[in-house]
């Protein structure tokens, strides 16, 4: 096991799902890795907490669908290693108007990539999901491989695996200074660490760490309302009734996607959320509701009232989560332009959890100067002009 004063192979800052999978891949390759987390684990201050996330192959972009092939394999491998269920296949139902361009693009991607899916007419939807009210002209696309990831279990399983593989997981260790070089030196409030490479997966705190290193990424932190809605008849939208996860595309009066997961994590409550939020300071995530929070919950309340009639139309539980978005909502997976032994994984934009097994593998490869397993063109930071490199 790496000791804090030893020169280790890699330090990972941020023990969310991306940082945990990065440290996991490093430890699997017998690298001496230290995973630093500013808060005491477990915590709910970032983007990886909570009980559930959607997993799917349904994407408009071929590269995400291709990455998900390996992600499913690694999720299954971790589940086997942990000896606990991390995934449940429910299917993912995409809803949209027949002419919706995003729906058409996703269907074409699934077809090209050979992913099993089914197109459902309005009549077929009514027969299979009678407790969903459809808009006129709405159709469905079912990604049969879609389902639920048990997020908090996955984080615990990864952290346990890292320790088992002789990595260090150090929580309550807020990083106060990074000194580039070979080795790179990382100081926390109480200790100093040295490593051949550094991987930053710090979510909304990424730019706080990068500014002293001469750069700033175009990241926007949003506070998301995670809402749970009470079933009028418990289980009516549950997995036992074969109710799938769903994703609404281009819905009227909802500029952004609305998504839902079948009831289960809270008995009798279904998770239905708006894939958008409001500017937030990660240090003040739990500040009082803004007017825009109330507006977003209003959009969801109207959706639930009109589309999911067997749910109460006011949320029973509202939790908070942070998204760290890039302008195009694609990830940043790249090396610092001046210090090539500092690797950055950022901007997961509310859809990175399911892809974290491969993201962690890519960040591991970049940190070890290996050829990446995937084409990183969509994820290079150079796609954004004016990155604030004036004093690099």
C-alpha cells in the first residue's frame, strides 16, 4: 500500500464516480494510487450520491453508444467482484413526437450499432403502459438494455475495491495547493503527497484547482432538483409491474428533457426529474430555493398531472444534486496543455455516471501515457476557444 510520504504512481482528486473508477483502474494495474476527497465519505455534496441513475445505450452519438458496450461489461464485472447487485434491467422508454429529430437520430444510432430496440406506435404504447397519458402524435422507442444503476452501492463497491487492491482512499482531505513538476506535489490541509501523475476529477470544484495552474474551463455548475412523487396505488409505476425508465424528448412546455425511474428506492415513490437546473455555487448548494427552482418543479408538476395520472402531482421528496456542464454537454477528458502529467476529467453534464467505467479507464490511460482506447476528439478541451491560457 502506498504511504502518504512515498512517491506514488498517481493521485486522483475527487472521489465521485469518475474519480473512483479512475483509481480502480489504476489499482487493478497494480499502480500505487491515492484517492483524495475533500469531504468525509459518504456525502451528498457533489454529483454522484443518491440511490439510482439510468443506464442506457440510447444516445444520438455513436461514440457514446459504442463506449456503453464496454461500460456494461465493466459494471457487470464490478457487480461480480462486489457480490452485490448494482444494476437492474428495466428497459428505457423514449417518448417523443413521431417527427422528433432527436428520437429519429437515436433510433438510427441504435440500428447502426446493432442494439436491440423496439419502435412503439401510440396504440402499442397505450396497451403496454396504460398508466402513461400520451400527447397526440407521440410514439415510443424502447432501448431494451436500459435500466437502473444503484449509485450509492456502486460508489461503496468501488471504494472497497480500491482499498482491497491496496490503493489509499483519503477522505476529509481538501486540496490546498498543487505544485506542477516531475513529480507533482499535492498539499491538503494536513499532508503533502507526491506522484508521477495527477488526475483531477473534482466536479464543480475543478476550476478552483485549475486556476492556479493557469487555465479555466468553460464549466457551469447547476443545482438540480431531484424529485420523488407518491404513487396513488403503491407499486403502480414499479419494477414489479414492468414499468421502465423513461426519457421525454421535445415535450411541450418543457425546453429540456424530463426523465423518470420506476418506484423502488423509496417505497411508493417514483423519481421524475427535469434535466436542467439553476446556476449554483457548490459551496452553497443547500441555500434556500430560488424562484427558478420553483419554476422547474412547476414544469414537473404539470407533466406528472397530465402524463402520469397515478402519481400525486406534488413532489413528496425534493433532494439536490449538482451538474457540472460544458457548453456542448460532452465531457472533457484531456491533459493540461502545459503539464502533461496532469490529467483532467470534467463536465459530465448530468449523464456521466453510466459511462464512468470507460471514462475512468481513459483517464487511467492518459495518466500512464498509454494510447487511449477510444477516439478522444469529442472530449478534447481544444474544441473550446479562449480557454484562458494567456499565462500558460
